[in-house]
C-alpha cells in the first residue's frame, strides 16, 4: 500500500517540478509591478524610494483625463451586464438544446462549435456598421450586446453539459406532480446546476472586466471608456506618462480580478468537471 501511495505521489512531484520554472517568471513580474507601483523608480528589482504619488489618481483626478471612479463604474457595469445577459440567455438556450425536441438540434449544436471557433475580431467591421445603424455606437449598451453575442455560443455549450448531467427522474417527478415545464426548469433543474451557473457567471464577469478590443473600437468616447482602454492609452503614452502611475493603475485594475479568483475560484474549477450527476 505504501508502494502504491508513493507511486501516485510521483506524478504530483513531477508536476511541481514542471510548474515552478514556468510560473516563477510570471510571479516575479507581478511582484515587480506591485513594488514599482509604490516606488519612485526601479533599478532592476530594486526600488529607488517609497512614494504615494503614483496612486494620486485615486484622490486627485487628472483635469485633462478621465475620472478613475467613472472608469471603474463603467468597467464594473459592463462586466456585470455581460455576466447577467450571458447566463440568462445561455441557461434557457442550453436547456432547450439539452431537453426539448428542437428541430435541427444537431445542426444547432454544430453551429455553436463553429461560431465559437471564429475569432471575434473578424466581425468587428460588421458589428461597427450594425451598431451605427441601430444608434448604439459609442454606447455601453451596444458594447454589452456585442460581447454577449460573441460569447453566447461558448456559455450555451458549457451549460448544456451541466443539463446533460441532471437525471430525468427529477423533471419527470415534477411534471407528474402537475408542474409546468417552465416551473420544473426554474424550481427543480436550475437549483441542481447552480454550480454551473455560478461558474459561467464568474467566467463571463472576468471576461467582461478584461475586455479591451470591443470597448476600444465600438465605444471610444470618454463617457463610456473602461479601465482596459484607459490603461492601454497610458501605455501608448509611456514616453510622457510616469511609469509609476502606469504600474499603479495596472495594480488597481488587477485587484477585483484577484478578489474574484480568491473567493470564487471553486466555481471556475467546475467548468473543467462538467457538473455533478444528481
């Protein structure tokens, strides 16, 4: 028994030996970023002095630039709306494909994979023209709709996997008791796949929070600018902007992501298991 236990532990040890050299440089870069955000300058990994001036954008807004509070609110609103919209639409569409006799069901499933395979950048021109026609260009609502449309196939496919893990016995019992299909879905099925819904919501929120390309192209106005776009503009002006300010904004931008991973990482792991049979 001890021999078999040691044999099962060997792959884990080899995994650590492989992961440490790969992740260590990334961790060092993040450590450098954190230290640089509180220092006057850096010589390699050695800070030249401690200062709070890099973080002055929090209490002294730039009169010639966007307000950091407005940027954070825009980014948070964008990420939350994307998460709510994608989970709401994907949960209904995935249930229909998993449980209902939908005409052309196999074709729809194949199209989900094909649509998700196409990179979103190929549709930027079409999205630009469509939002201009609808009067939604340079609006937060337009970017939210575009983001939901591009990522919806992925979330439908993921949630369908969770629905497939739910036993038919739960639904049949509810239907025999007189519950409607909608009531059965809402009161019986959704509570069972709650981990999948949370995982999809967390993934969608993080994707929305980190989205750069769509807001940059489809909402270039200062009123609807998001943190990734603002950080990109700072990096493009690195010759005139203070590196300390750039690093401080980058750390500020990472804080919500770190908190989400810290408290909700167990839901993200559910995506790799495909749900739990009930």
